[in-house]
């Protein structure tokens, strides 16, 4: 082509293609900005939940739209600004509405099932490998809520959780009760070639009688969670695992035996930690901890006050206080909400005499899941 020959004018198709390339690049920039916006809104959602504030703030949305309409100087119609930002608000509200909850993972544990039961499937779950990790996630603000097991109907109190409750200032804001049906799982669906069974120590204890009777030759190995047991059994064919059906599905294991827990009415109570304090519902639980320096007198006074006000003790645990001069720290759940007048009055009576009294939370009592209600009324 000589210098005098002009390049042919771009075709309509070429011009559209060039504009589309530019739109693709602008969209990529917009997406990056929208992601940043959504991250800010998610942080606002966390703060709102901490402060007990509602997600939806219509006055703030109207003022954003009014500002943007004024800034667009007519380049965009007001109704278009409103509908574009309306879509952004709706996405950011939806993301703020889904709370995050840390639980003892990995996926497939009973704690995950309890978490989903309480928060619904939209919850953003955050699996941690240890109970310490779950508490740390909450105290470091990496999650809004945490769900931890507190007691099992066969094996009793989960003492590690109680000790962590004493160490962390995590407010208790809810409880969940769940039927626990343990299954023996293996990759092949049989125990051929299997020489050990992995499970959380609680599950090994809850299935002790069944294992003694039906699988005495299997070496019992405690691991951090039932989900971890199932995950490892999927990787090592010579290991079986005790876990629930969701873990079998999750790790593609087969069920060797179902409902192997020694007590058919086996259930676990879980605590929800974090978030604003719930209002009284008329059927609540208040959790306390205290460390009597004068054991007998202080305890006698506690039970005297509770008897006088007809307040039932729903749960009691005693742990080494791990503090000089204080042998034990006690944990007690009372029936009633800390702001119910009779519970308030009892706490006022107790505060001056019960050493180290702390209210760990006041929250609605759980209703047992259908599975437990069925089994406790029937088989
Ligand atoms: C992000 C917030 O929450 C909601 C979402 C808004 C947004 O996406 O800008 C604005 C108001 C609220 O309805 C907020 O309150 O600022």
C-alpha cells in the first residue's frame, strides 16, 4: 500500500466490535468496584448484627440515589439510576442477611448440621479444625457467630467447650438440640481389610457398647471431629469412621451399620455464640459462671436464692478454675431470661455474695428436633 492509499473506513461490524471490547473492559472495572462495594456492605452487615440493627435502611438508600441523580447531570435518567442501584442494594442486603458461622469442621460434622438447622442453608459456614479455632475465629472477628457442642445426653458435658467459654468473652445467644445418629462407614461398605475405626472421642464413647459387641477387633482412634474421621477413612481404605449420614454422602463412604450409638435417644446440645442478645421469649435459659472462694457458703446461698424464687437449674458443670486460690469454676444454666423480673431479682441477690459471677448469655431454649421427639416417645 502506497502512502497515498487510505485505509478503508471501518465497517459497522468493526466499530461495534471495538465498542464491545471497550464495554468488556469497563464491565471488568465495574465488577471489581462492585465487589469492593459488596465487601463494604458485608462489613456493615456484621457491624449491624453486633449492634442489633436491621439490615434494611431505606433512608440511606434514598439519599444515595438522590446524590447519584444529582451527580449524573442528566447523562442517565433518574429512573435508570434508581433501578441500577436498586439491584446493587438488593444484592448487598441479601449478602448482609446471610450470617457467617464458624463450626467444628470439616464439612459433614453434626455441628455443621446443627449450624444449618439454626441459621438455614443460606448461612456462610466457616469450618475450623478445632474448638480452639472456632472460639478464636469469633474473638478475632472473622465470623459473626460460632456453633459449639456443649453436652451430649450419653457422655455429658463437653469439657473443652466449657473451658473455652471461661477463657473467651463470647456471648451465648442461642442453643440447638439435635438427635445424633451415628453410622459406621467405610469406603467399601464392609469391614473387610479394615483394622481401625476413627471418630471423635465423644462418638467413640457414645458407641462403646456397640463396638465392643460387633467390632471388638477394630483399633479405636480418636480424631478431631467425625467429619475429619470420615475424610480420612475415604483416603485410607483400612480405616472405618463413625459419623453421620451427611458425612457419608460428603466423603463418598458407604454405610456398614446405621444407628450404632448405645442410646437410641442420643442427642447433643449446641450453643450459638456471638451476635446481639435475644429478647425474652417466655421460655429462655440464662447461663452463668462463678468461682466461689468460700465454696460451701456461697453454694448454699445460691441454691437458697434459686429455691426461694422457684428457678430451676437446667445444667451444672464444675471445672478446675486454673487460678491460684480458687479451686473450681462453676457453670449453671437457669430456667428464665436474665431480664425476667424473678431472675433479675435472684441475680441481684447473688451478685454481692457469689464470687466472680458472670452472665454468659440469656437466650431462647431449644426445641428438640423431630427425630429426638419421635424416638423419645416411641422406640
Ligand atoms: C450497606 C447498608 O445496608 C443496606 C444496603 C445499602 C447499600 O447497599 O448501600 C444501603 C442501606 C441498607 O438498606 C447500609 O446500611 O449502609
